[in-house]
């Protein structure tokens, strides 16, 4: 468990991440996931970390950032897995409300058919739901869900939640070349999103190293076609196709800052260099993490990234 950031986000501004799930515990194993393949597939909710510990760590981080005059727009559940698998999620949200910062949850929506999951998410200020395809074969290929999940039940849960949620609702659709970028898939996905009426529907393409090395974004022509299909059917559509910036925050402990952020959010090499410069430190901490095998360098789309080492032998 860790609290990391704030990290820059087109959707959420400056987002302080709450990681309430153990590494790679999820109901999906998406081919494009920036934190690697899922090795613990679950759909049953369980207790992971003590809610009081999460509150304590978040409160400490918030206090640090206030001293530094660094704003936080959201406390965001964006963990190394699916946040709604945490049976204490609703209680943790209640505790975090004492910090007087809006709360967001980024979910794949796979457990919204469970009443207790919907009730927990009703407590948040913003929910972003992943909807990559409404075609069963494509959904299974891109999201690689737990074998007990059914797309029809999942869609019913999303519909039920969205009809009753009073907060800010967003959707996100990741476009992967050759998988969910067909006209049939795009039209079906856009029509479902139109039905649930999010404030904004985001189209994304892979911009960080994915779980599977063969994952590529669609061509420029297909990305434009996807945007037009969504734009014709949905009130507000935005395309996130580029880098979200280097506005990461140094709070005094570079090793902790890098370790916690890179565990869930790969950073481009220049972003890491900016963070090191902000802390007026040298490269020794980064070199130590690389030498110990906790962090690795990878290349994607011609850019160098640093991320947690997802190897099973990594400490």
C-alpha cells in the first residue's frame, strides 16, 4: 500500500494516488496495462490493508504538500489492480473525506454488478469507468477478464450504477491497433457510452510501456475515425493521445517518491530528471534503484521510460 504523487492528469488535474490493492491483483489482465500482466486474478472482494493506515499515510502526504504550497485536486484510487476488489473501499472513502479533498475512483467497471460495489462508489465525487468494447470476443481479447465474468452482466452493472450516481462520471476507452478499433466495435462502444451519459468520454491510446510488447496504437486515420464515431454520438469526447507532462512533485525523499510512483505509473526519463532537479539531488538514488533491480529502463515509441521491475525475481 502506498500514497503517491501528485501526478499530472488531463482528467483530474493534480491527482494524489491511493494504492489500496496489492501488486497486480485484478479482475482483468489488459494487454495494454502499464503495470504489467495480472498474476492474481480475483473477482471476490476481500480485505487488503488497514483503512486507518491508508488514512494516516494520505494525511501525512497531504500535510507535506500543504507545507510546500502544492495543490491537490483529487485523492484518486488508481492502484496496482482493481480498487473495487477492496471490501473496505467505502469505509476508506468515508475516512478520507476528513481531508476535505475530492475523491475519485478509476475502475474497470467489472464488479459494478455487485450491489455493495455500487454503494461504495456512490460515496465518491468522481468515477471513471473503463469501457474498451461491447463485443464479447474483442472484450476478452483486449481486457482478458477473469473467466467467471460475463460481459452482459458487467454492462447491466454499469448501466445500473450510472443511472443512480450523483457525482462526476467519466468513461475511458483505450484504443489498441488491430483489436478494438474496428467500426463495429467503436460504434457499439460509443452507443453504450452515449446511453450512460458521462460528463466526458475519453479516448486514449497507449503512451506508456504496455504489458504486451506487441501492443500498438491505431493509425492516425483510425484514431480520427474513432473520434468522429464517438463525437457523432456522445455529448463530449476528448482524445488523450500524448504525454501528460512532467509536473510531478518532490516532497523530500527521492527514493520513496520514485519507488512509490514508478510502482504504478511509469515515468518518462525526462520527467524523472525534472523531479531529481527539483529536489536538487544527483543521479545516485536512481542509480541505486536500477542497480538493485527495483527499477528498470524500457523503451516505447522511441522514448525511454523508468518503471518498477515486474520480473518475479524483483525485490
